[in-house]
């Protein structure tokens, strides 16, 4: 009787296992770097040829292995990381399954040179050990992987181009290097050598202006105006292990609030330190994802940490004052201001905080110079007023009439949703009342912006940048007070900074003597 079920040969078993661990050159680089980190390396050098399909070489200065351990590491389920099932709950190392080297060697020409004081060289092909011999090497390990998938034509056929594979390898190295500033990395001669986290982030990804710091959460987020259309610039680490987490990505975006638009994604690098028994990083064969015991708690912690990262508006021990008369009638003084002023009392007894208004910029003094972009401030004030419908509508003495183009009638009626009381008569928009933050003089400009843009953050920004090029001292004072009442006082609706600060030492350096 012919048996239908047979036990697979060891070579086939190894290649099946390789399919779970070894997807492409990048997955090999990841596994080998993690082994180097677990070995206590302070320097890790990576070299690839043809995107890693022809050659992957990784060299470290870690603890190295004995000849016996080097041989054993090429067998499946041989590991130095665990001894019992209980160890799975408290793992802090990167790798533990004991499958990576066995899987990699089964689909390549594989060489390992390692030394814990005594050097050993091992050659393997297709998972079979060919040579074991002594060698000269300083303490550490060098692994070379050549001719990847040479014995698995189907896998080799569907590999991506060398350039695509090289890009994936680069991202893997950069990601791991972000989490380990204490280790110097190099990839084909490109070095990551900064030894502090902020320096390493800027070395690899460029400036990330806002620091995140909370219990168990550290990291950096980039300015809102650097948001991207994809999540490619989002890096999450759980106990320094890179993880893909839609949960944390969403929490960070909520932490940004209205600083970025709905369809954009913030750039960030976050490090979470979580007890190993509160997170499961083994839900994916390559440990790319994580599952948290208390997702709601993690979500709220991340969101609040990001919210706190955005610097508040500069505060002054005494009110900012303006060297103008001691009282103003805003209705009389600001006939051209494209919004109605709030009732503001100006304290004019303190003279050294305000410098001047230059065009559309307000200059303040606070341990240096603060430059306030008044048009950006106006856009923030208008955006929040539109979004939250601040202020009751005020009837106009004479209704405004604006001619509509064909097809604009239905859209124009939606202005009522913004607190603008209007109606359409034939092809004319009749405005009967406006919210307190808009005035009749500039409403046609607002309507023009509203017709072009669909989102209120873009409407507010376009309008404010089009109607006002220069501000008087009085107008600047009103905007400053209004901005202080906004939920977000740092960025305009499109994520551009409202104010920037130049520290005293930066100013001094501009005039420092070269002699």
C-alpha cells in the first residue's frame, strides 16, 4: 500500500523555514545585525553587492563564538537566548528562535568567521557544512552570504531589482541604527556615528524639532509642515525593537491635532519602554508587529506625550506692552482689519518686551528675539474660529451681494455651515449676517478663497495670506491677544510655524569677532 503522507527531508524543512525568515536581502541583514547587537558589539559594518543578492557581509566586534557554538548556530532551534518556556515572557534580546542562521545558510553559500579568543571558520552550502577550520581573527564575528537563493530558483526569480533591494537594506540599517546610538554602524562606507539619540536621528532623518518625553516614552517629532503623504517616515521602537504599529501611528496623529491635514502623516521617531510581559512581539515571524495587553492605555499615553511635545507660546512675567496711546477704540482704529477685534485691554506700563512690527512680522524680546508671523497667526485664529464657530453672527446693515458663476449656487449655500447667514437668489449670493471674526469689507476675498479650497485650514491660510501684507502696531497687538486664546499657538493650520525664537547666544555669534 502506497503511503500518501511522508516525512520531509531535512533540506526541504530548512528551505521552508527559510521562507518564513528569509524574504529578501533586507531580512537577512536585519537578522544578522540583531545577532551582532545581542553579542554586545560596539561597531557593526555592513557591505552589500547587487542589493545583497550577490554578497552580504556583516562584521562586528562582539563577543564572538567558540568552534562548538559556531557549528551549533547553523542548526535549527539552537539558541543562547532561552532555556525554558518561561523565558519567552521576559526576553530582552533581539533574536531567540535559533532559526535565522540555519535558514540563511540553507539558501546560500555561507561563511562565518568568529573568535572568542580562538578563531574558527565555517563554510556551508545549501545548509550543509563543507569546511570547519581554525582562522586568524580578532574577537568578533564576520558573516558572508553569497549567491542568495541559488538553490531555490522560484524564490530567486521573484526577487526585486538590486536597487530596490539596496533601498530596503538601507532602511533596515537606518532603522536599527536609530535605536542604538551607542553602536557605530556603516553601510557600504556610509557611517552612522553620532552617539546620542537626537544626533543619531538628525544624522539619519534630518531635523526633528520637537522632543517627546513622558513616562516610558521618548523620541522626536518633526514640524507639522514636514508631514508626508505616507507613513514611510514613522519609526516606532518597543524596547528598542523596530515595530510597525498602526495603533501608535494613529495616536501620534491625534496628538498633532489640527496641525496637519487629515490625509497627511507626521514624521516621528518614538521609543517605548514596556515590560516584556505587557507586549507580545512574536505575533509575526519576523517580529515586525506587536500586540499590547492594554492598547487603550498605550494609545492615550502616546497621544498625550505628543500633545505635550509642542512648545507653548512664549510667556512673559509681565504683560507685553505697546508704545502707543493708553487706550484704543478698535472699531474706529481698525476699519481695514480683515477680522473684528476682540475686546482687549492693553497693559502699557512695560516697555522693553515689544520691539517693533516689520511688514507682517512682530518682534518681541524674551531671552533673545521672537519673530511672530502675523499672517500665520491670523490664519490660526480664523481657522479655529471657523472650526468652532466662535461668536454669534451679526446682522449687516446692508446685505452683501456677490455674483455667482454657473454651478456655484448649491455650493454657496453651504456657507451657512460656517455661521455665515446667506441665501442664493438666482445667481447672486446674498449675505445677511457674518460671524464676529469676519467683516463685510473682506468677505469677498474670503469667499474667493473658499471657492478655491475645500478644507477650512487651506481656506483660512489662503485668505489671510492674500488680504494682508503689512500690519500696524495696533493690529499686531490684537492678533497677539487672539492667538493666546487659541488651542494651538505654535503652528498655522497647514503646519507652518507661527513664531520662531533666536536665542541671545545665536545673536551674539553673528557679531563675534573673527580675530
